[in-house]
């Protein structure tokens, strides 16, 4: 009796029935194709090949969507070949949007994209049984070119050559496809910095290009700034700002992102500021840097997205570049134009020399002096997980990653580069 009850309960499970239905239907369609290849004269009716698969397995569309939107991209691509109705469903814009929202709102989905010092890239999922990162083929894999990871939004990664930023790619690792974005005509005697962002209101990915013209070559000794924006939806560039002012940016890519907007550390009229572009109103805005009086130890600032506002982690490091103080969390109030200390993090169980990421679950990912990455709880200071074991300075940057099934017009398949033993060892963090 117990065995019968167990069998009955498992057979009435919607997810189990759905998988049985999918596999049987898929198997029967494949069998039909094989038979047709052997003899074109053979005619097979649908009721002859799949009576078991389609009988007693009628799913409401809401249950089917609830299950399908939780599947990874690789599984969705495979299920597209089940039948034409499924291909239409899984290729529809509405389904792609539901799939994106499902993965974005899932707190258990903590996947990060790593760029390594040897120009390899990998994915690692926190809180899973995964022991080693997954090696990725990216648009620059087959070329010996140094590149930046400008940013990562909605499963799309923006890559550019270092330091010139003259070659730009939008890359979807889940589909292994990319599109090269050709910038506007370059200007002489200038410094180019790129940013990558996402405008939620228009559902549009945007590449921001800030051009700083050398002030020594400009009129009256004053530099010029030109801001150009590329829109994925319109597949075009527009120039929105052309100012004459003393302006500079420290890096050739944005330093961090807040609420989808790229943010840089720079200076205006020789005063240090944070610079960001409001992607909705296309307006360049400035925020004063957080400046505190410090002692003999060096003060380090790590800026990040704090619930849609600009946040900063403040701490001191010693001569060995190891954090020797408590970590304070400061938040910028845009209405009052003022920085406020929010709270202080608990002392960490391990010694950290750098903090890479402030996660959506209010945890930090930091690196120890020996090159190991740790996920630490900000309330208790305890190490929850060793994120990735790598060689010292092997990890260059990391970004939160959410896979996406969307495709951009003009994307092409990324060339697959054969992995060498050294690349596998470096990506896996071996010695």
C-alpha cells in the first residue's frame, strides 16, 4: 500500500508529469523523424506515435510557464525542438521577459562572472555543489588581446580592448553569441572611457562613451568633454553633451554601477567627484567624493550600489595592504547632497586585502592575501563559503551574472578556442 501511495503521489506531481510528457513527446517526434528518413513513403499519424504522451497530461498554461521559466537557458534551447508550439512559446518576447524576471528575482541565483589575469573568463555559482568555475569562450578568446569587462546587465556582458576601447563587443555567454559595436569616429588627443548601463523604463541596454579632449590642445587651456551613448534598441549612437570645462576621469572604464547607471571617479574643476549619466534623462550628474580625516594608516574606499543609492565601504589598510580596521558603510543622500554613516560591519573572521562585491543579500566577497576569495556575512563576520580558490592576483574583476535567453540583432556565434592545459589550470585556480 505504501508503495502504491508513493507511486500515486509522484505521478500526480505537476513537475514530474511535465517532464514525463516532455520526454515522451520529444522521443516520439525524434522517432518519427528517424522513420521518415528511412522511408519517405511511410506515413505516421500523431495518434499512432504519441497516445501515451498527450493523454491525461493537459497542463494549464500558467503551470507550464511557471515550470519553464525556471529552466536554465541550455534546457530551454533543447526544449525548442520538441514541437512547433513549444518553439513558438519559448521564442516569444513575453516568455523571454518572464524568464529574465524569474532569474533576476530569485535570491538563490548567485552566479558571478570572473575575469582572470590571463584574459580567461569563467562563471561560478555560490551556494551550489560546483567546486570549480565553468570556463567560457569569449569574443577575444581566439586573439591575444588585453580587454576590459565594462559591465554586465541582464545576461549581456560588455567587453572592450584595453586601453584604447576601440573594439567593443556585446556578448551573451549563455547563447555563446556576441555583436561588435562600432564606435563613432575617434578624435585626436583624447582619452576615452566606456560605461555600460541599463535603462529599466525603456528596457534598453546602453553603452556610454566619455571623450576627454586634452586641455593642452584646446582653446584657453580648458579641456572639453563629449558624451556619446549607444542604444541597443535603436542600434545607433547619439552625442548628448559637448562641454568646455576642466574634466578628467581616472579609468578607461566605469568604476561601478548604481541602479543600472555607470559611475566613474573623476574630477571637475580640479575637485574629486563621482560622475554618472542619468540614462533616463540623459543628463551628466556629479556627486562629491566621501572625504574623511584619516590617521597614519591608508584609507581605502570601495563604492557600490546600496539598494539603488550610491554607497561606500570605508576601511584602513596597513603597509601590507591588509584591512586592519572595521568596515564602515556610508550612503549618499541625493536630496540633501550629503554622505551619512549607515552602520559598521562585524569584524571578519579572515584577513582580507580587497573587497570585490557587495551582494544583493548584504554579504561581501573579499580576497585574502594568499589569493582566496571568501563570502562573508556582514552581520556576524563569519565566512559562509570559499567562493573560489585561485592563484594570487589571478582574479582581476567579478560581476554578478544572470543568464538570459534574449538575442540582439546582428549577433554571431563566438569562435570556440581549444583550451590549453595552462588555461584550464588558471581558470580552475590551480597552481
